[in-house]
């Protein structure tokens, strides 16, 4: 059934879910990494559940609202507001006003929409949040939820959150707490920890510049700038990924004459995606293009963060090549650069230098030219494996809202496959946004992975 017949109706009254018990009324400071992210960087993700056999006691919306209220006792900053102060810093005003919760009804079955496993942007657009992320004073809600029920008994949960207060792993931690409380536990198994002062940097005297800050050296695309974007998902089956990794390993052994250590799926796909985007955008050949890899450094700090820390622990690593180098080098060489960049980003010196650079706010990148590609990895956040709200049904699909891609130019997200297609076991999905005229070439490059023999 097409969306035009789906008849999605959103209730006008928004309920604010408050913490189940009194919480502190206070103002909390954020880390340098939290503050570095734009307050307008409001992320939306969709999590889809099949029809469940439930009694009145397990009515999904009621269960989730009650569990959310209990979870907010522990995660009470989500029930407040993000406010920008006179010094330019964001802070959380813990007011216990509550989290906006929207309930919607869609008069069709989720199966008729194939659980959003097809690339239907219009459906994704209309299932996204229909609620402002800011209040009437311009202060941002840290968290907004919407639950859409379908005739089949399945439902979609859309989670909107400010990236200034939580990253992907932190949101997964929060959702697992909600799920545990919905399942009957009296408290979360992992208690949240704030301690944002642990990741506060100092202003540096030598500000770090972007590796492609020289305007004359930045590659440009004939398709940019534009407001006509296409948002697509490319599915890559496990056999294709294995062939890519095997090809890289064989090539490495031929060059070194030694048994080579294999490359990870992330390293291999990231290099391939970067090259595919450069080709799709027809970037100017002798100018520079930059890959930004978003990595979590939480396990790599010399002074480890507490396990329950749910703030941003992300830094960026960089690889810069001319478009000619990216196109003409064997992919193996690009993958090696990706691996080296990630390893460097995991060192304590790099992490602390990155945080100081964020505090100085000196690094700016030109996303408008198309020369910058940003890659993130959702596959190990735990959205699929551990978010069961008590009815023994895990989500069949989760993804970024496909019409938005977080509003970030150049962003690519690597996700696990859905639980719908057994042939995709071991595979991945790649969500990206490109100018509409460039997308067919990108899809062709991704389809070529099915036939790859020599990278």
C-alpha cells in the first residue's frame, strides 16, 4: 500500500512524561565534546516492531510511557531543557518538565510498508517527528518520542534527541534502561553517570586548522551547492563484504610477501564508500577530498570514563587525498590509511588534543563543496540486540529518519541489516545523502560490490 493510502493521523495533544519520583532541580554543565556539537543537531531514528500478541496489561504505549517515567528518575536531565548561556555554553536546566510523547495512528499494516525496508523516503518523512525540538523560548528539548501504532498491532518508535546531551551508545544505554523497567525490573542494571567535567578541554594557543582549509585546494562538485538531495539506503550482502575483505587480504599478501592480517568490515566499507562518493559527485580531480571517521574513544582514555557515562565520547579522525589519488590508488592503500587514522585517534594524546581543539573551536570544514565525507557506524550500539520492552519481540528494523540524515551534508551511516531478510546475514546497510543527480552513480558503485574480484 502506498503512503498516500496509509492515512497516518497524529493526535494533536502531546503528553509530557515526567519522572516517576522527585528529581534534583539544578543546572548541569556539559563536556567540551557535548558543547562542540551544534544545538540544532537534533537526531531522529526510527525503531520498528512487529505485531505482538499482548493483553491489556501489555498495551505497548502504556507500558513504554510508564517505563519512560521510571527511567527519567535516573536520567532526569532528559526531562529538562537545553539552554544557551551568556558565555556561549549550553547547559541543562533540570526542571522535570517532562519529555514530549506523541501518539499516532496509521491505518495500514506495517507489512504493507515492508517495515520501511524499502527505500521509501516519503513514508519515512511522514513517520518523523511532527513536533518542534525547541520550546517557545528557543530552549531545546533534550528528548522527544513518538509512537505510531499500525492496524496489525505493530508499531514504530521515533526517538528525537539532541546530540549535545547524548551520543548513539548513550541513547542505546538509555533505551535499554527503559526496556528493563518495562520488563519488570525495579531499576536499570547500569546506572547513568553524568561527570561531563571529565571531558572538558582547554583553549589552545595554536589552533588546529582543517586539513582542507585552503579554499583553492578543496575539491568541488558540479552538483553542489544544491537543495535537491536524495536519501538512499544501499544493501550490501555478507558475501559481497567477504569478497571485498578477501580481495584486500590477498592483495596485501602479494605486496608484502607475508601472511597479512585481515581488514575489518568498517575499514573496508569506509574506504570503498569514500571513493564511491567522490566518483558520484564528480569531484575535481587534482584537488583534495577529506574523509572524517567518527570514532568512540570511551574505551581508550588513560583515565577511563565510568561504565554508565552516556555523554558524547566521540572524536574525529581524518584522511586526506587528492581525488586523483583516491581514484587511482588500489583500494588496499586507502584502507590502510583508514586503519592508520583510526589507530591514531585511539591514542590518549590525540583524544586530548582533539578535545582541546573543540574547546578552541578553531576547526571548520567546508561541507558545501561535497569534498568532505563523514562515516559513522551504528552496528555495535545495541539497538537490535538488547531493546525488548517485555513482550519478547526485538525490533525488526532501525535506521536514521531517511528524509533528514540529521541534516548533515556528507554523512554516511553504516547499519546492521534488518531482521527481515536471512540472505542479508553478515551484511550491512549504508545510508547516505547526495545531490539527486549524483545518487544513481553512487548506487551503481555500491552495486558493483556484488561483482568485485580485485579491489
